[in-house]
C-alpha cells in the first residue's frame, strides 16, 4: 500500500489483528457517533483515504465503546460516557521525533501499534498519533497507566492531552496536502506488557505513580472533552474562597475550562459566595478580564491540585481509617458490571428451587456482560466472564451454544469445565481457577452450583459457609464479581439455603421463582447496588441447535426477557431493510454517513431492489429507511444517519 509500512517480523499472533470496537465522531462537537468493529491492520488501509476541506471537517476516533449519556451541551464525548477502552491513543506534536523513530522504539518494546501523521504534520516537522490495542475490553480507569507505559517507551514525548480519558483525535488529511502517512508495528498488547511499568512516565515526563490523582490536561479548547462538572464541584467544595489570589486563580481556571461561557462564571460565583468578601459587580468585571494574557493559561488541573492540598488528611491508627464527611463525599463511585445490580468485587447469589430457572438467568446475564448489552434494561459494561459449570456441564454447553446462535458468538464468555471442588482446603481446582483469574482478569465469575462445587459442605455450619465466603473474596481481589448459584430453603424463604454467614456477606441476592402462568421472576432480597424493586422477569424460550441421529430436533432452553407482561421480541427485518442496513454498516467504516449518500449508494448499486426502474428502486429504499427508523435502528440528525445498537435481528 502506498502510504503504509509494516515494521517488524510479524509474529504469529499480533495485536494488530484483534477486532476492536472503535467509536467515531463526525466532528469535535460529537453530537452523534458511529461504531465500527475492525482491527488496526484493517483500519490502516482506510486512514489515508479520508480527506476533508479543513481540519475541523475531519472525523475523530476513539479506541473505546461509549454510551448515550450526553453532556449539558449535547456532546457524547466525555469521561462519564466512557464504557470500556479497546486500546490507548497518544499524540505527538513536538516536531522532532519521526514516525520511523517512534516505530523503532515501539518495536523494540514489543508493542503493537498503528502510527499515522496528523493533519498538521509537515516534512521536517513531524506530528503524529499512535494507537496501541489492548488484549480485551478494559475498564476506563485502567487507561492512564497504559498510556503511561507508551509514554515511557517513547521517552516521555507524548503531549499531555494523551492522558485525558475521553480525548479523541482527528484522522485523515486536508485537501491539497499529502495523504496521511501510516506505519504499522507488529507486536503484543499494551495491557499485557507489565514489564514496561518500571519505565512508565506521566504526562509531565516524570516516573508514573498509579496512586497520584490524575490532573486535567492543557489541551486546546476545540479538542478538550466536556468539563467534568461533578469532579469540579467536589474540588471546589474543599477550597476556601477568602484569599483573593486563590479566588482569581480559580476563576482563571474555570474561564479557560469553559471557554468564558456563563456556565463557568456561575460555578465561580456560587463558590465565591461562601466568602463574606463576595461582590457580584467586581466578580463580573474580573471574569471579563480573563483570557487576554498570552502566556501559559491556568487550567482546570490547577483546581484539582489545589483541592488535594486543602483536602483533609485521613486519620489512621494501625489498620483503622477515620474518614471525615468531606472525605466520604469525595469518595469515588463504586462502579458497576450490571448497573444497579452487580458491582466489581461483589459476592452475589442467585438462588431458587430446582427447575426454577436460576441456571437459565445466570448464563443469560453473563452473556449480556460479555457482549456489553443491557440485561433486563440494566446497562452492562463489557467484560470477560467465567462460567464455572460444575453441575450439568453438558446441559450448560447446549445453553451457551443456543445463546451463540441467537445473539452471535461472545469471545469474552468462557465456560469452565472440570471443576470438582474449589472450596476445600488446598484445592487444586481453586489454585488453577485463581491463576486463570489473575492472568485473564474476568469481570464476572459464576459458580454453578455451590453445592456441587463444595461436595463436603455442611451448609448449616458457620465454618463451612465462612470458607465459601473467604474463597469468593479471594477470587474478587482482581476486580471480578463472584455469583453463586444455590438452592433456596424448603420453605422458600428470602435467603439462600444454609448458615446466615453466607447471606450476611452477600452484596446481592436474587430469589428465582416460577409463577403458575410460567413466568419466572427474580426477586431481589438484597441489593447493595440499587433498589430491590427491579422488574426482572422472563419466559423460558427454546432454541433449536440441530438434529440428532434420528432426525429429531436438539433444543436448549433460553431466557426471553419480559418488560411488564410483554416479551422483548427480536427485531424482524425485511430483505430490503437488511440490505440497506448492511450498506450503512459498510459506509460507516469510512466515517460519518449522510442520508443522501446512503440512499444513492443503495439505489445505484441495487442493494435494496433489483428493479430496472430507478424510481422503483428509490421507492423501495424509501420504504426500507422508514422501516428501519420505525424499528428504532437508525438515527438521523442534521442529515447524518447513524446506526443504533441492537441486540439481534431476524429476517422475514
């Protein structure tokens, strides 16, 4: 390829070949987005072809999956909207290190990377971006340490904005300039290169310390992510407003962060009113004087550093920590795996009578997490799932196969067989499972069932249940949540069977019971992550896996989620809608798509209708667009059409 070079000896398994979810924004405002799934090797072939009249008209990319949470200004690009990362992006604008030199350093470190020149790149004044993939989707909180590894490999040359969580970068070139130069470096995944931690460098080029609080970057206004209002308010809450120099500095930082908008002024004014020196006229005059200085601006990072200095220290006595009310207020959120239901490091239990459906709902929830799709209308963060099938492994294989038929394969879902006893002292099974957990870092671990995984368990014995809790906590030390599948009491009480030690340790407990009308309901008897009044209900569906030697169907039971009393049905598409949707997906790989170019492509290529009459093809396309919009599969804003995420489709 003309503008692409591969620099290495191409190992057998390269990070360049893992399919990644990449979010693309049509412009810096990020009012809409599209998502593609592609490898960096395939992406490299498309980058040089993206051309626009100006830099501001080029799209931006992010190696991440993002949600639909908008900022006050309607942007989808913010730290709070990040779901998972698929890699890290770095920016270099120092105009000294060439693309070839950067590739040499990354190759030496054994890191897979895609490097492409930025729109402002000039011969003799190199500017470029580097993309490094991760081995799997990871929580956004892990991004900073990974970009610090890349910065260390490159000698601390990356720009500070590379450390901003939601930072996205333009790609492509401007008309009249040379196309973007692209270089690929074969190698491994950045998240598995633990040996690079020793040389990791922070945004200032200093040794990286994971315990340090991240600071805001000093990036240009047109590329900075939306202000993190919650974090800013928490920081302001601990900074006194009586000293005028402090007062001015805070105002300057807010003026820079909000671009002089009234939203920043209101924050400053609200904070200032805690001082008896507050004067609204003086405050407005000083605010309007900001922004005229040509030197290095005061950025939002200054406020966060000031907050750290004024924040009360935590008193410690031995192993005890005494937290002030302010410290409790500033504590980070707990996070979630399934929002409002399961959080990282939880120990949970799904329990019920035999045949109630507990071993149906458990793999269903796990599969949704592996796909990053909602479960019972609760958002799920994509992550690796271990399903330890101790009881009826063969039947569980069929259920997982049925899930794959219905929803497509989920590479992050793994069924674990061969476990006989993981709760006994000196268990070899536990040692093997713990080793796999440490290496692969799953988000969720199911153990089905507790009784079969601990055949010697005395359920009513405090010591036995204490051992169960201790092992579960051991398996959560790397961030995974553990969900036990267990039986209920004969009296169908609100707690799992056995000693109260287990129920007392649970963060979430769900009692599964089938009604007389065949609906299975999950009642939350305990939930530390949200309300217990969640509508968790499903019917048992059947998926055909194939035929046996006699020609009879082989089937497996599956969950059919219910909302209220109606099942959530799979979306059925006509052949024309399927063809139009496929073409839209194809066009989205090259950036944002206008409705006009989508319609023209389908009509010209006879994708929706093969009629010889062009007007007939137009009418068919019009029906397909209306059908897709009615079924909630596409969004059209300002002439740009984007594909909404769906869980499944079915052709008529």
